[in-house]
């Protein structure tokens, strides 16, 4: 089984559009959306959910009001202002935990003299196994203000590989998150090939350097693609030269084309419509040669 991970140094470079096109061009791959903080591959591939699972990670404090003696120790010890204090009309103090602010550190649980604070496992999001017109898809959605997205990425990726083994698929195509943080590391370690999508801008060049350093660290073959290259041909050449010196190969260039937006509006990959940039994407797929 081969695994291609598409990532970028920053958001908005066209990573998901390219991934959706690869899903169409490949021979019935397993598609995996690891950008769980801002998942959007489903908007193009229109998955039909066949399995739905909860993702739980970390803990969240909950005060049992019936057992609280209003000592206020939880309020005093919390360093994340997650404990809220209100006074009722009868003069009683009411303490509660703001689930968005709670970091799950457990200090309030440790120092509550009445053991009146529960510490259940936190529901952080959901992950799904779905069917699309291009093949099966594993994707997820992280809850509002929820953390541990790296762990959710690992879950999604593990399930995608398991599905590929189980149903005898030869390739997994991963839409990875942007940046170089924990979710990115979780999405690319052990991959067969990484394709980095960048733009011909100063920030695009800077972020590409950081991503290439990450792929070198994990010794994963990396190729780069410059999207919207024709808005700054000089910068494109500069980026490609720097990438070559860093040991990356050049997969190709994609011209600026509003057809990308039109395809998204139609809930299609750009290679599914008649567009000049579709030829660029097809050539990149050929150049990757997985």
C-alpha cells in the first residue's frame, strides 16, 4: 500500500482542491481528510456516511452542585479562569466550570475538600467512515475549542490504513493540515510520499522552508508544487531552486485559474470540469508517479 500526503506550510494554498483531484485521478483509493481542525474535503467529494464514531480525549471538570460547600478553592486555584462564580438571589454562591476554558489539568479536582468535582473523559469530536464517488473516505470533525487534534489525526489515519488493508485498496491519499505542528507530524510520519503545495509569495516561501525541514527530519521523500505560479514567475523560480537545494523534487506548477472556485461551487474536483488548470493538476499526478 502506498500513502501520499498533501500538505502546505500555510492555509489556503489549494491543498484540498489538489487532493480532491488526485482522488478522482487515482484508481479507487482510500481518501483521508486529516485536516480535522478545518475539514472541508467533504464539501467536494460529498460523502455518504456509513459509520459514525465519537472521539474522546482528555478530561473536563464538572462540579456537582448538590455536594458543593461553596468554599471557593477551585475558583482560587484555577489558573485558566475556567471556574465561574455567581451569586444567586438568595445569596448562595454558585460555582461552575466553563467547558471552553477548562484545560483538563485536574487541579480543582485534586483540592476540592468534598470531592464534589467529577472528571469525566471529554468528548472532543467525531470521526466517520463514508463512501464517495472516488472511493471510501475517512474523515473527522473536531469540536468547538477542543484539543488533541494530533491524536484525532492519528485515529483517522490509522482507520484509513485499516480500511485499505481490509478492502484491498492500493493507495491512501491524505489531505493533511497546514503548518508544522502536532497534527501535521501525525499526518505524515511513515508516509510513502509528501506533496507540498505552496504559493509564490514571501510567506509561502518562508513556510515552505519549515515544512521541508520537517520532511527531512522524518526522512520522507518530498515534492513541491507551486500553485498560482503565474502571479509571480520570478518568485516561483526562486522557490523551486530553494526546494531543489533542500533535497525536494519539483512536481510541477498550477496556473492561476478561477475554475478552481467554479469547481468548488459545483461540488466537483477541478479535473472533473473543462479547465486549463486541470491539465496542470493531471501532469503533477503523473510526475508524482506513485
